[in-house]
């Protein structure tokens, strides 16, 4: 289940809620009971090489133009 960060405008506290994506924009109450909260923009760490396929044919993977033009 996704985790969303919120900040309370009344007391300034920041808190997290685990809730379904369908409820991401639903009102949230802070732990102190205040209802004036705002959802914070989350940063997402993306790692790996998703979508990176094999190197094009004839490419050695280095330098300019596949690594051949800079060799003297």
C-alpha cells in the first residue's frame, strides 16, 4: 500500500499515512486531531535500468561514435 506524506497547517507537524491510491487525495487528519492538512509532494527513488535494452549492433559502448573515432 502506498505511503503518503502530509503536513498539518495548524501545528506544522509532518506525518505519513498508508492508504490506497484511490484515497490519496482524501482529507487527512493529523495525529493531534487537526483537519487542515496538505499532501506533500513525494520524492520517488527510481533505480535500475528499466527499459534499457541491449547495446546497438556494432557498438563497443565506449567513447564517441562507439569508441572507434578517438583512437589514434
